């Protein structure tokens, strides 16, 4: 491996972290309601907390921005490196870590779900319609968007297997979705405490029903 390639790899890693660190929800909170999104609702710097506390339009804008961060990080690595997927996969993890631990906000960020989706669907675009269909179906049943998109993300390793037949994609997607899942454990415990039962947590009265 030449010095030029090593420099490109390092640059791709740094770029992935900086892209992930762009605090979309924080910026949207300041622009729309002049609040720190981390101080309201679930205190999470993500699309769903933005949706509930800043409005539908703001929530969708944050979702789009966070997904695009993930896509951009691996796309840039693909463009600059033009070498095996391993380094692109690493960039996928780094962009999610950048979202979760942004340097601009003293390393206090979000859970990384939307950014992880972006870093995954660059490799498996069929994950978009399949994951979206699962998400919409579950939202209709549970009225719980966060649970719905979490379960939809579990479909990605299966899409990697059944549609693409790529062991490397299966491993990459399975490991990457663990990052937001593990980050969300404290929030799940909080919801259980507030809801009183798992049934109350899982099945909501409507989309605005939130703990």
C-alpha cells in the first residue's frame, strides 16, 4: 500500500467523522424554535425527537439530512479510494460514531439510526423499498415509529443475503445496526419505567402518544 493511498484512507476516515458530526437536529432546533433539541422530549438528537418537538417538516428534514450523511460518507470513500469495500465499511461505522459523538457538541449526539441506514443503503439499495414497506406496516399496527424503523433495520442483513448474496454485506449490516440498537437501550428502559408495561410501550394509541 502506497503512501498516497494511506493518506486517502485517513482523509476518508476524517471526512466520514466530520460528516457524521454535522448536528442536523441541533441546527434545526436552533433555526426553528431556538432550542437545544437535546433538552426536550427524549433528549435525543435525532429525527423522531425533532418530529415530536419541532414539527413534522423539521423531523423529516432532519431524517433526510441524517440519512444523507451516511450515504455521503461511504460514497466519498468509494469515489476517493476506489479500493476494496473494507475501508468503505469502516467509513460507515465512523460516520455513525460521528453522529453519536459530534466534536462540535462536546461529543453528545444522537443514537445513529438514520445515519446507519444511509451508510447501509448505499450498498444495498433494495433495502429502501423493503425496509420502508416493513416500517409503514408496523407503524399502522403499533403507532410506534421508533420501534417500527428499528425492526425495519433488522431486514437489512436478510436483504444482503437474499437479494445480494453477499456475506460481507450481511456481516457489515448486522454489525452496523447494533450501534444504534445498543445506544437505544437506556431509552428503552426509560420508556418501560414510564409506561409500566411492555405492551403499553410497544403499542401506542396514536403517533403523538409518547413517553
